[in-house]
């Protein structure tokens, strides 16, 4: 009586002989299948679920075809329940993650244990999607050789440093404020206080109002190419800073209620 391994081997060999182009077969026992390693089924649906249905080892057949194509074949779990197999493309190797991860998985299919019918299904339903996905990966490799890391902004020609003072006022000494920032500060409810020689956002505004004004200040100034920094007039411990942050984020929600 043939073993499940013998049945898989015979099926994979017969399937490879009927696919377009030249395909060769190899076999492996994969212990404790992990979707992320050591081989990656290029599927996010039924076949991946089927592969994870094995509790200990996976007896697989690999089909290597033209243009570095590779399919994986294994018995549909639970083994012995029906004469069906799972066939899926393998995720291509030799590429960077950002070139592959953005491509939709071509996915595999369930095929009957009859090699001619299985080959027809794979040729019609799997290979076209597989070819298209590989084409996209190769395109990404040509056009996106490096990951799309976010680049830093250019250094601003002018910078405004706003200071949090112990009395709750946010402000800056007049002489340190770029002239191009004056109108924005007035629009965002800062006041010029001659006796303090400073622009100041009064502490009489609520925490939520000051947060909105400061957000608008930063947005408008940075849009003009003016950098904005924040400093505390006196050092603040991490615990106190965290408490202020929690209060600031909770206040608007409380007011909405």
C-alpha cells in the first residue's frame, strides 16, 4: 500500500510533467511549519490555512519551473481525508521585503488527485496570477531598489523657540521671534506684552484651547518654512511630563461630553 509520501511524490511528478515548460521536482519534510520560515507559501487564504493545519511536520514537494518559478505541493489536511492536494506559488527570494510585501499574494488552490485535471487547474488559475505577481516584484526591484524611508526635512532658515513658563504661559522673548512669525502669533491668540518684552499665549485659556492654538501655530509657521521648538523654562521630570500629557489628551474628550 503506498504511503502518503509516495502518493505525494507520484502526484507531484505527474503534475510537473503536464505543466507548461520544464519543471523538476524535489521533496522535503518541514518540521513545525511556520508561515514565515523556512519556506514561504505566497498565499493569504485557504492554502496558507491548510499549511498551518499540520501540527508537527509537512511533507512537501517543490516544483521548480522556468524563470525561477517555484510551486509547493502538499496533501490537503487532514492527510487521508479525500484525494486532494494544495498547490501554491512560493514567495520569491533574493528581493528586499518592500519589493515583495506590497504585492498581492497570487494564492494557491485545492486540486484533485487526478494529475491531468490538476495541471489544467494550475495552468489556468494559478500560473497567470503568479506570473503577474512576479512581474510586479521585478518591476519594484528596478524602480524601488531601496526602502521608501522617510527623509528628514531641510533645515529651516528661521526658527522660533516657544517656552512653557511655570505660570502656565507659553511664549517667547520678542527679540527671539522672527519678524515673519509675528502675524501668525497674533492670529493664534498670542499677545505682545511690552512690559515682559515677549509674545505670550495667556494661561487664562483652557488647556484644550491652548492646545488648538499651539497646533495652529506650528502648522502655519512650518508651512512658511519656520522651524518651531518647545522648551520648558524649568526642568520637568518624566513622571510630571507623562501626567501633563495624559491630562491634555483627556481634557478635550471630557469637554465633548
